[in-house]
């Protein structure tokens, strides 16, 4: 009999709900039953409501069980789960679970599938084929390929990645840099984390291609301190890739070199903003820089620098491997390709859904998410992180594409969607947006530093029922000022959740002393 | 738990040896010190200023800007509760209230007996398993009031 392989995610989201204990229990049980197993700690498939979700191989395909608790292990062994035996927790063939089957996984195709610690597994699943193709091309041809693919930055601003690369490629300098933004500060987002934990070699591949394309020999991954597990996975992957000649001097005997290192953030949301991030890398307070100059001209230590999000960089390999035209076939309008949407909050089936742009917000929340976890009605969704708008169900027909969201004064940002049920108090959520901005403001400009504190006070007064109509008017004026006069999007967009709450959920701001006419939803 | 000045000095020297002596090494050096000591001791200021060619004011400015860095040792246990939206949507605020009630402290404070320090955090990346917290560095998801109670009970058993 061949040794059975069991997959138990080593993803920190799965660990947060008991994957470590489950792995230990499986090892313990197999030892006491004298059964040899091969335990693989894969990434998460992103079906978080089923985590810890374990898999075995049956007839050459992966078969899943979940959510598994330690108490279930003995029963699973009794049911011969190692060979895909029947059990109440059986979910069937992993790839036939509708949540997964209906996705279009390009960037995440390996996450949850492979052993993220294994270079050979990565290579067996087409790893480094994008890099090999890039090494055979002229740098300008790599840039052209990325431009043609239509890939836009997945960190939030949606700037065309290839255009940014071209600017850096055309700027002359002895030392250029590629900086990977792994700060992932937006609440409701976890795609960067999943990718770094579940397929760290892919990010290394993407970064190396970027370096070759723009002529940068040094790369830095700036990772938030809240992600210690992802940091360890990357550290280990960098070591392994370097030893195997995929990083360092003379990569794969191509004559090209690329050195990669990791730097850890220190708990500042604003350091996700690219110029604050560069300040932080230079050892200073993470205060936003005035633009121009653009980082592409004068970035890290004044040198031309590409700053890209984890997902942007991790998407480049598939573009090189399959070609720009293949990638650009996915999507809608000017939003090309796929986006890993992250569904969370009060939702029945939270997780990661990689899908071509263009499905609607409602499809994501109801078809994938299955409505709320509490069973109450869905009332609102915040899309695009803490600076994103709150949308009412009325607008759930909005297609998930950059322009369609902008037309609703909303944004897709890094792709986070947080669902709220009917019990949410939107005045409280508006207050929180201002409070968050006050806590995280870098302090460089007044509209943000002072405005956010003032905004929170105004909402406090509104919640207390104090001169509500006038205070709402003042709040709107304040939001206008912040949007017009802030240096970066923290102060410039924190008003978005506030204004959308006022616009769509005005009843939550109507306190007792309000005239009847103003008390409408 | 007090750490002798000798021990502090040893950690500071080690952190400086492990990193290049340039101003941009400040964050990695601070992280290395705090990883070992759980806070940045007063002793570090002059040593870092000298080694990295910075002023004490530069160093203080950086430490005070980043919420990770502490100038005081934390309690024996560190509880970091996610306050961000996805966790709020799943009852994070009632967890917050319960933690405050049980520990009788606000955020950024340590219980009188030095047992637990409570800090806010804005997203741990476990949003699809909300609400989330970390306790002494371990991440916990789907923390309802019952689960919270178990975690806090375990803490209240003095070591
Ligand atoms: C306040 C603020 C926070 C940001 N946080 C992040 C972040 O955590 N991760 C990220 O990739 N981009 C973040 N951005 C966007 C970056 O400034 C930048 O646009 C991005 O890293 C560029 O990479 P991309 O083009 O690949 O998206 C943030 C922007 C602002 C204004
Ligand atoms: S808007 Fe806020 S975070 Fe951005 S530069 Fe101004 S003060 Fe700093
Ligand atoms: S919002 Fe709490 S973990 Fe992300």
C-alpha cells in the first residue's frame, strides 16, 4: 500500500481556527494506529468557512473534508478518510466544490494546491516558466507584454503596471529598485497574506521578472508586522530559491542578477502608501512625500523605483507564461484580467474568490457568500477597505470593475468586500471611519490630521442627537475639505465611507430632535 | 519581569552587530531589540544614536510614530484585539466590551498586577474568520464570547 498524503493547511487563517491542533491530532492518531502518512501543510484554498479543511488523494484527485475539529479525527480514521472514505464531513472532490469550481484562478492557481515550502512542487506546477520566458526576451519586450495584458495595480490605485515599469526602465541610473508592497493594511483583505503563505515562490518569480524588465538588481519586500507567518514563509523561500540559482548573481546563467530582501513594517497603516513606505524603508517616520517626483523617477534613496502590490507582481508570471492576450481576454471594459476578491464580515461563506472583473457585487455576496452568517437580511457592504464606500443592497447590481465603481463614488481598491447585516448602525461605522483616519494619519497635512478628529467629534454630536441637521451639514463641508485638500488618499478618501453612509443610510443619523422631513432612509 | 542593564546592553549590541550601521537600519534594529526584550529600553537611545549616526530625537520620533514599538515592558501576556470592520460585523464590539469588563482596562494599558496588556490592532488578515485576536502572538479566529472567556480564564491562572 502506498503512503497516503494528507493536506492540512498551514495558512494562518486556518491555524486561527484550529488547523495546527488538527494536524497534530492526525499525526497522533496515525502513529497510534501504526499507519504511515505523508502530511503536507499546504496553503488555504480560501474556503474559510470550511477551515480547517483537510484533503486526501483519491483516484489521483483531491478529496476534501471540513470543517474538521480535533474530535473528528478518530472518526475520520475509522471511516478510512485516508482513501476518501465516507464521512459526514466529506465535501467531495475539492475542485467540484461550486465555490471553487466557478472561479477563474490564474494568480491563485497554485495556492492551496502545492506545498509552499517545496521548490520542486512549485516547478512541477509550471513554476518559473514565466521567468524563463522573460529571460529569453528583451527587457522592453517584457514591459510591452505587461502593458498589453492590461494589468492594473492591485494595491488600490489601479495604475497600469506596465506603464509604471516603462517609466522606471527608461530612467537612467546605476541602481534601481523593485519594492513589493506587502503592507496589506486594508481591513477585510487577506489575498496578499494567502499568496505569500501559500505560494511564496510565485512572488519571488514576479519580483525577479520586474527587476529584469526595468533593470533593477535589488528588490525589497516590505511586509506588515501583523503577518509573521507570511514573513517566515518568504524568508525560507528566498533562501531556497537563492540556493537553487533563481535569485542572486547570474540567475539561471542568464547574466542577470537580482537580490531580494525582506523588511518588516511596524504597525502603521499609512506605510502602505508608497512614498510613506519608502520613507519607512529609509529608516524614518512613515510620512507621505509630496509628488512629484514620482517613485518611478526618484524613489528609494532617490533612485528609480517600482512599487507594486503583492498581487500585481504575482500576476506577472502567468502573463509571461500564457501571453498577454490570454490574460486580457478575462475582464470587462478597462478592467482586464482577474481579481482575487476577499469576502468577509457577516457572511455565511467567507473566503477568497478569484474571478474575472465584471461579476456583480450581489453575485459575490449572495451566490458565493450565501447571504449573512447571522441569517438576518444583508444591509450594506463596504468595498475596498476602510477608505471604501458603504453600498446599500440597492446598488448590489454594480459590476465589479474599476470604472463602474468609480461611477458610484466607490472603489474596488484591493478587492475586499465586508458584509453587514440589518443590525449595523451606520452612524457608528461612519464614526469609526473618522476615528481610524485620526489614529492612522501621518500628520503631514492639516485636513487629515485635524479634520479626522473634528469629523469624529461631529459624528459623536450627531449620535448624541445634538443639533443634528446643522452638524450633518458641517460634516459634509468637512468631508469636502478633506477630499480636496489632503495630500494622500488616507485623508482624501476617509470621507467616502462617511458620505456613503450619510447618503444611503440617513435614517441611522436621524436622532430624535430631527424634523420629520429629514428622517428618511 | 525586569531585565538587567547588562542583558539589555548585550541585546542592543547584538542587534547593532546583526545590521548595517546606517540610518536605514533603524527599524530592523528596533525590531530586533523589541523581539528580544519586548520593549525598547532607555539605554538603547544613546547606543543607537551613536551607532547609526542619528539624534536621540530622530530615534524617539520613529519609535513614537510606529504603534508596534513600546518604551515600557508590556504585561506578561499581550492581547491584541482586532477593531476593524470585518470583525465589527461579526460582534467585535461586544468582544471589546467584554475584554474591558473582565480586565478592567482600556486599550494601550496593562492590568494593575502586570498580567495582561491590551492593544488594538486594525486587521490581522483573518477577516473571513472574524472576529480575530492574537494572544501572545498566536492568532485566534471566530472568537465568540464563550471562546474569549476560555482564553481569558487560561490567562488568569497565575504562572
Ligand atoms: C493610505 C494608503 C494605504 C495604502 N496601503 C496599501 C497597501 O497596504 N498595499 C498596497 O499594495 N498598496 C497600498 N496603497 C497603494 C500604494 O500607495 C500604491 O499605489 C501601490 O502600492 C502601488 O502598487 P500597485 O500599482 O501594484 O497597486 C495605499 C495607499 C494609501 C493612500
Ligand atoms: S492625508 Fe493624512 S496620511 Fe495622507 S499625507 Fe495628509 S496627513 Fe498624511
Ligand atoms: S478585520 Fe479583523 S482580521 Fe481583518
